[in-house]
C-alpha cells in the first residue's frame, strides 16, 4: 500500500482535471481525492497498490485534453490513514 500527495501546477483548473484523475483512479482501483486549491493548483491524494499508484502519477503529467501541466510535486504520506473510494472536492 502506498499513499502519495501530488500538487499539480499549470492549467489544471476548469479543464476537467479532477474528473480525469477520478476516472483514472477508479479504473486502477485507487482511493483518495482530487481538489482545486485557491492558488490554481490541484491537490491529489492517491492511495492503493504501489504499481497502480505509480501508473496514476504518470498520468498526472499528461492530464486531460485541454490541460497543460507545468509541474507535479510529490510527497509520500506515511500516516497510515485509509481512504474509502475516490472523491472530488
């Protein structure tokens, strides 16, 4: 089990980015959330099997059609909290 927080910068709000992440997370059987931040970034917390998490993290660099990702800052979370489902905030 792996949990990672990703802070995604660029043109990632108003382009369906959170819904793209949820779709990918659901497809990969992952848990967590994606939410817009006031500074224009999207925060993604993703939890699940290591290989699946790594696949989703690679997709964050690509994003949906109209997005433009400039950076993704990652931090592994070791607090042991377990998420249920994948939510959009």
